[in-house]
C-alpha cells in the first residue's frame, strides 16, 4: 500500500465524497472491477454522469482503469477503487488529509524489476 499525504485537495475530495454517485462508485469497485455501464445501473444515474465522476476519481488516483479484451473484439474499460483508507485531521492550519491507496499489481511488479 502507498501512503500519500501531500498535495491532497481537501475541498475536491470532500465534495467528491459528499456525492452519492462517487461514493457508490468507490464502494462497488472495491469489490470487483466494473464498467461505466455497470456502474451507471448500480448508481442509478446516466452513463455520462458516471464518466464525469470517474474522470475526477482517476485524476485524484482514487480509481484505476484497465482495458479488458473481449473475444468478440469489443474491448471495454473497467474501473477499480484504489482508495484504501482516508483520515482527516483538524489542525490549527486547517484540515489535513491522509490517503492510503491500494497498490496495483503492475506497479508492484515494476518496482520489483527496478529494484533488481
């Protein structure tokens, strides 16, 4: 797991987590990778709405995106939550976020090769 404490945009993350659709995306994709269409059904919102939330979640590295090949030649993207743990501390300087993200297998493999 990777712990990230720097450059966290508190307002953006608070707004994102205050949004039911974004929370549902994170909750559903922590269980299994899902497509935007599947997330649209689970969130009960339009696919464009899901794509907008996914874009923000990806920008903050709270979800990862993978392309799943299909035998019929129609590949589709699936999304997986990378957010593992979030704490918010109130200090005299304001709120401080501490994010822990799940590390993807590909990232671990790359780091392993680089360390050799």
